[in-house]
């Protein structure tokens, strides 16, 4: 926004102080306080409000109403001063107060190592700090003959396309579906939504002030992705209804050769200098291997392939699985089905968040959109509440005596809180408490949001079954105890083929080595989760050991990876090289660091069985790092970790 536009906006804000005062009642105390200090307000306010903020969520503050009124009046006054004097709004907050501001804003101590991330993530200058600039602008004819292919048009693929377009790098996105959105297009089951607050679960360069919910449902998230794709006119760069079957590295030409198949069955061949996989980890449904599944005569479908033609209302529904999608489906359909029988292999922890069902009021949207810097500080607050603030809770204390049930003292406290919540929600029914309470420590599997899952379990038409499934018949699920559970519809909430990453694509690198040769069936590895030895000019977004199971936003992680990839492309183009390939030494050094970190964390706990581990017990999916760590690892592409190959002459290529 230009200076004149800022002044016009400020004059409009303070021109109707009655409306401004009324709208500010919807503002949360902590980010509004940060706005006041950011704009140069009296720093004494920090200590006045500090005692009333006990955590980073809005429901952690309990300031008295009189103090809130006074704070709002102080904000009105300082905005009026800026409008009256025409003074420029400060891009950055008073840096000498930043440590105090961050601590008060979160109700916790924010270490200095976070300060660069905070300023970057808040994007205070209204220009994406993660955008990679050319150091030496390449000649147009150089870029004209340089092609990047991106596989997948989900959250990450669209962001990758936007950054390539900003840099002027020619690109094409291959998308197997008829529309953008990736997992948010494919998953349309009842109750589908995000469990990370969406004011953080969104692009840092495209902040949305108009979310209807703090935790948005599927349609709203899908619309956000599509809106960004449309805003950057990406549709003309996307080949829809086309699936990548195989890719192979052509050493002679230093190009990737792709074979694709369109929806009509026709096969096509494409080439690219750089290949980027943006298919993620959770894109191929995992079908359960249950005897007799194919014999079932009613509708039977995976949650990621929801059959909207199936008659759910009034039906007897059997749902297999109680993970993230199952926990969202169950409460959404329980009120309309005749009977819901839930078949559970193991329970998950689910934490209550008072904002999960709360709508964002029109006044709150107005505040986010119009009050300078409010949305920025609100986003940081969500960053802290959703991620690194509790990373230490996932570390195993070797001296802790109850390691079967918890990891450390803080983890034990969370367990007590979760157990008390479960008990209160199921009416202190001892049998339901036993079935619904995990034996493993909190965070051993993905911590879910309780969207009334537990209170659903006490409904008269809901039954939670923990007996193993023996087989399936044409109209029933038969458990190991011999009981036939008659059902009309079968819902498979059984997850994805994450362990066999990048399946079913055939990916062949240097010397004919395939990705399956390199990774085996379930041991994917990549440097920083992004690059793999033997696969030149190949980058992965949401690759091995980049899944966030302790919180945070997958979008934040993908933006870190995209910045790194864009720097790699810059090195390739500016150096005039044909290819780059990660060296073995930094690759294996990173693998050892990842494994060493995981050995001390909850996902390596012997009592935890989840899709994060491979058959050998190695954690292959999750990132062990705090978000600040991963941001720092990927902030700068280090050329010394890569081998650069020169462009071959025509004679060399012919030979």
C-alpha cells in the first residue's frame, strides 16, 4: 500500500470514531496491545497488561473490561494522531522493545533466535521476504530455454508456481485432477476441515482477512487456494486431468523426461530442466487389507474419495479408522445416520480448543483488515500457539519414571488434562474412558482437535468397537469375537500411503537408479527433505522428515522449501550450469542429525505405532525440528553442498 493510500485509510478509520470504537470491541487484547506499542504508544502498557495474558491463545487472557476500554481508547487516540499529522506508519516495531513485546504477546518467553523469523513471517513491509531476487538478471534468451515442471497443483504447487512466475522462470504444472487444491480438492467428506488455525494456515504473502471460522472447513480452504491461483492467472500454466506416470533423467541432454497420461488415456511426453514434486505425503489413499472387503455389496469408499451419491441419512454406517479424517467424519454424520459403528484399532488424543467452532465476527474481520499491523501480530500469536511453544514437551526425559505413559513433567500434565477432558465428555463412563484413552504419551500420534468426538461416543446410535476385524461379508463386518455387525455403508478412514512416498510414479535418476532403489519401500530420505543424491535438478516439497506432527503449519514449511528451491534454481541459472546434485556427505550428515534428534522424541517411543515410522522403526515422515530450526536450515541454499555440472557442447552431447 502506498503512503497516500495509508493516509487515506487512516482518515477513513478515524473519520467514524463511533464505528471504530465499536469494532475494536472484537479485537483480542494481545495483538491490539502490540499495535499500540508498534505505533509508538507508551511502553508502560506492556507491564500493565502482562499479568492478564497467560498464553498465546485469545482465551488465555483475562484483562478486566475497564482496562480493555482504556486500551481501545489509546489505540483510537494514536491512530487519530497519525491521521492528523500525516506521519508515516513505522514498518518495524521499536526494536528495543521487541523482546518485551513478544513475551507479553504470547504470555511466554520468546528466545532471541526467533526475532528474524518473527520479522520475516509478519511480512511487515507488505512484500514477501521469502521472495528470491536475482543477483544477476539472466538474459531473456537464457530463461526462454529453461523449463521447470511442477507435479501437483495443491497448496504447495500453487505457491511454487507463483514464485516461479514472479522470477520470470517458465514453468508448467501437471495436475491429475480437474481443479487446483490437491488434498483440499480431493477430500470433501462431511466435517472435513483444518486443525491449524487458518489465519496461520495460509500463505504469508496472501493473508486472508475474511475467514469465516478460526478453523476453516474444507470448502473455505479450497476457495482460498483457487482464489490465489486465479489471482496469479495460473490456470493457463496448469495441465489439468493429466497424471505423471514416469520421469527419467537424461544425462546427455541434462533434462528430465516425463511420460504423462491424460484422462482420455492418451500418453504425452514432456521435458524439463528442473523437476519439482509438490504431491506431498498424503495423496494416495491407503486401502485396508481386510479379507472380504471386495464382497461388501453396499457403498464402500475411502474418506478421500467420498461418495456423495451414497445415502448416509438413515443408514447403518460402519466406519473403520479413528484418525484425523475419522474424527471429523464421525461427529458430522452421527446425527443423521440410524447407527454408526466405529471400528477402532487404537485411540488418538484429541485436545479441546474453544475456538474450534467459533465463527469470526464481521467486526473481527474488519479489525483484521483495517487496523494497521493487527493481522500481522495476530498471525504471529497463532504461530507461537500452534508450534514451537510446546516443542520441549515432545522430548523424552531419561530420568522420568513414568515413560510408558508420558515423556516428562510437562507432558504428564497435558496427559492429566486430556484424561480429565475425555472423562467429562463421556459422562465418566469407565468403559468408554478405557476405549477412548490412548496408552501412549500425548503427541505420540498426531494431536487432533476435539470436534465433539468424545461426546458423540455417548449418543445412543453410536458404538465404539475395539475388537479386531476378522473379515467383511456382503452386508456386515465380522469381528474376531465372532460378532456380525450389519451395516449398509462402509466408510474407510484408513489414511494414506505415506510410507511409500511419491508412489505410484516411476522416478529414475542418474545411471538408471530409481527412487525405489534409493529408498526401498518405506525409507525415504532427502537432504533437508528436499534433494536426493543421484537425482539431479529434482526437488521435493513436503518430502521425507518434513511432516509437522507437533503443530505448526504445513504451509509455513512449504514456503521455507520453496524459497530454498528458488535459490537452487537461481544458482543453476546464474552459474550457467546444466545440473546440480546434492553431495553424499551433507546428505548423510543431515540424515544422522534427523535420526539422532528423533531418538530423543515421542515418535520413537516404543509404545507408539504410527505411520510416521517404517518397518525398521525409523521415523521417516516427521520433522524433529522446531519451525525456527527448519527455517534457519533452509534460509540459504549452500552451493558447496552440491555438485554443479557444466553444460555439454554439441559434440559431447552427441558422444
